[in-house]
């Protein structure tokens, strides 16, 4: 699974991003460049899905792929797929990663994971009559949430526990069988102690990366199914309450966006915020990427946005240097980035009704 995801990233990047770009994508680096890459190369779903990834593991994986002649890395460090790598990627089951929606949910998924695991432990122990145990989740927020649930449903805890079990069985019966087993073997409660990642590695002969990604994919699956169907999965839906998708605008970018809405020019914002012009430009691009109906007219006309995006399509590239050169240097890199960000955001909104 890990290798297929890396191969997918390499394929989508088309030799236009380094290994660092892949690492930043999968770990969810909150930078304008990484977010723009996620949108531009249609990798939104993979953004931030593997925060535990170690750089050396990624480097080793790509070295192994290169050794199998599935990937070639040029002198500048840009990896690209070979025909053999493309064939390998096509053999992978798309269902094994179909529920990743990193850009939308990666920030709130950890809270869902903590709530669900602790609720399973607490409710299972309650039913088994186990009163003294060490909580597997030490996060105060999750512990407070479970206590509130217990207080609200104190007379209905057996029914809540039964419903939670039935909901999980129903959903997991339609999920990837190996990922389902990984998930169930990790659960703790009712006198059962879940297996560690190392124990799962030994049992299933899978890499640590595949174990972690398989588990996280299952949580994405459960979260999204429960989020959209409250009636079918009431207890799991309860675990999603208050967990909303984020536009991913950083706090600093948010302050810049507020000044833009007040009508301040780029130069005025630089003066007010006492930041470098390039930093403010990063904020503007970030806002254009994730803010619905962001108005780029103070910086570019509609015709200019169209010209830049058309050139990117004609060249079949997101490389700023190539677009800049082919347009004769008429636009600076900020203007190109902004136009591409606006174009990608608009295209995604237009596709939503039919998806």
C-alpha cells in the first residue's frame, strides 16, 4: 500500500517535484507550495494521510523502486515512473486507498480515532464489569468527551455498546478484509489488549508503513460513512460530532485574508503586518486555494487568469519556470501561482455537483 501511494504521487507529479515534495504531501506540511501541489496535481486526497512517515523510509522505498527499474530519479532529484512502474501501479487495488480524503479531514481524524478507541475500551470494560484500567488514550479532550457520553447515556449504555458493535460489524464487513483485521486486532477493551504495530507486522508480514496506512484508511472509511449517515450509524456518527473540515488557512494567512477583505492593497498589507512581501504573497495564494469564491481581481484580471491557466494546459505542466518562460516573462511567479490556484479551486467547485 505504501509503495503504491508513493508511485501514485510520482505519477501525478510527472517528474516536476522532488522527493521532498512527496514527503511534504504525505505528511501534510502546511505551506502554500505543498497545498498548491495537492490541488494542482490532484493529490488532495493524499495530503496529510501519513503524518508518521519518516523521510529515510521514503528515500529507501524510492531507492528500492529504482532498483526494480520502476522509477528513475534524475540528477536534480526529480523521480519519474518508468513503464514498469506504471504497470505495477495499475495492478494495485484502488479500493485499498479509496477513502483517503486528507485535505478535507486529516486535521480532525485524530480526534475521531481517539474518541472511537476510548469509547470502545470504556464501554466494553463497563459491560465486562472491569472498573480499574489504564485508558489507552491519554488526551484530556477525548477523555472528557467519553465521560460526557457516559453521563448522557448512563441508562442506555448496554444499548449504546450493542449499537456500536453492530455498526462496526456492518461497515467492516464491506471493507478491505486485511485492513479490517488490522483494525480489530488493535482494539482494546473487555479484557482484551490490542496488538502493537510490531506484533501486527510479525503476524501479517507487512511493513510498518503498510500497517499504519491500512489502519488510517480504515478510520477514514468509518469516519466518512458515519458522518454522512446518522440514521444508519448513530453511535459512530456521535464520534464525529463537532469535527468539521478545515479550509486549512493558517492563522497568519487568515489575518492577511481579513485585510484583503477590508480592501487593503498588497503593499498596504505588507506595511500593516510588517512581513516580507513574499510571505504575504504566500498567504494570498493559500487563501485562493482553499477559500470559496476568493476574489483575485485586485491582483489579476479574469483574462489574465485564463491566459495563464490556458498556457499551463497547453504545456501540460505546473512548473512555474516553464510557464513563466513560455509567456515571455510577462507575469511574475506570484501572479502565475495565484492564477493556477484560482483556476484549480474554481475547477473543483464546478465539478462538485456532479460528483
